[in-house]
C-alpha cells in the first residue's frame, strides 16, 4: 500500500514575532534552535534511507511561521529541499505558516519552488477567541488567506485549535463549518494544552483559564471531525504528536493529553455510527451480533480496553458481539444472528 510520509523539519518560533498565549514552539517540538543546512540534510537522508519504491515523500517545514523568515533564509531552505525533488527522491515541499503571512508577493516567491502544500494555522474563526489568544489577525483576514492560497494553485491545509480562551463547542463547530466552505484539502485539529513558559500557564495558575478534559476534548472532536470527513476533507491529525515533551509531567501542565487521543475520538465516532445503525434495525435485533467494518478500524471500533464492546453489550443486552474487519469502507454493517 502506498504511504505518504512527511519528513518534518522544525523551525521553532523563528519567523514568528507574535507571542500567542498558548505557544512555546521550542517546548512543543523539542528543538531550541533552527537546524543548520547540514542538520536538515541528515534528517532528510535518515528518512529516505528506509524509503520503499511505492512511498510518497514530502519535505515539510513545520514549527515557526516559515514565510515570516527573511526571503534569503526561506530560499536557502527551499533550494535544499528542491535538490531532493529534482533528484526524484521526494515529491514536493509543504510548509506551515500564519494566515497573515501569505500576501501575493510571498506566494509568488514560493511558486518558484516545488511547494505543493501550504498549511495555515487558522486556530479559530471567532474574533473573540483570536483576540484572547493574541493571534494578531481577524477571522476575515484568515478567510482571505485561505482563498489566496487556493487561488495561487497550492493545496490548502488548515490547522485548528479547540478549547482556546473564550472558545465554546458552538464556536469551534462554527469555525469548522466556515473553513469547510473554503474547501481546504486537509485539516489538523489540536486540543489546547497548557505548556510551560506560555502566557496560558499564568492564566491557568490564576484560575482564569480552564482547559478541556480528555473526555470533553473527545466530545468536541466527535462533533467536529465528521464535518470535515463528510465534506471530503482529509483529517491528517487529531492532537499533538506524542513526544517526551508532550506529556503531563513533562512540558505540559494541564489539558487533554492522551497517548492515543485520535483513537479515542474515532472510537467514539464509530460507536455513534454503530448505535445509529442498530437503532435503525432494532426490530431485527437478536442476542448475537457481528459488526463488519474496515480492517484498519477494528481497533477503534472495539475501543480501548474493549470499552465500546462493553457499552453495546450493556445497552442492548447482547450476549455475543464480534467485530470483523472485512469491509472496504463506509458505514458499519450490522449482522444479527440467531
């Protein structure tokens, strides 16, 4: 099976003069300084050493706002990445940046290189949330940036945070609906964490900010993720990637940290789909049931510690419940047996 793999090159906080209340890129990425060119080559070469012929690779500049760097620095990084594209070793370049850092001149500059994807850190489209988070742009400016990126022929990724100061479930749902209207190609959803060395740490310590619990964050994502996926928008990630820094007791003081947060979300989504289907077929229900789902979803359907299986057995009185991974996709198929 063909895999798409990003080769992540983190440029922590460089290129971004803003100090958003939640942000400490050095803590999040584990990097304290931008990598030198020879370090980037080592990172790329290490990933490519295990490349299979069917794999698709992109070099991804993450972390700080890439387009906030001086053009000569951007050019140095992009030329290095371009050399791997020209050699046929990677398929393109992607980068992340802020919506207020993608004016026409910047995008014309990026068009000179094999940049395929631009991911914008939108975070929210609610102006109160943006102000409280010190993002430095408005909802309208973020929407204009999305349109500008797509108009210039780049694939658009959007990054959204839930549970920011002044955020509510309704605001996060509305943000998602507005972004979906702009037809991004992909999305990442990140619950807000309280990281050491951020303004949010002080707000939390003073009792002025309360992060979502794991259960609350799962419930919010359970509402939001299907909105994107039902619109054909691929959700690349739910929650920050687990590292030694991103764990409670490390650099995270509070917030919905879980080593398998994405699986918790998809377990809940699958549980809801299965319950909907059982309710639709309730007249045919027996004490034995087989649930057919895609092979790669079996673990999420069963749930951590078989939670979903136990919930369904208790709710409907099933004596036997099996999950089979034999579908190619789509909704679960419920088979009641005598």
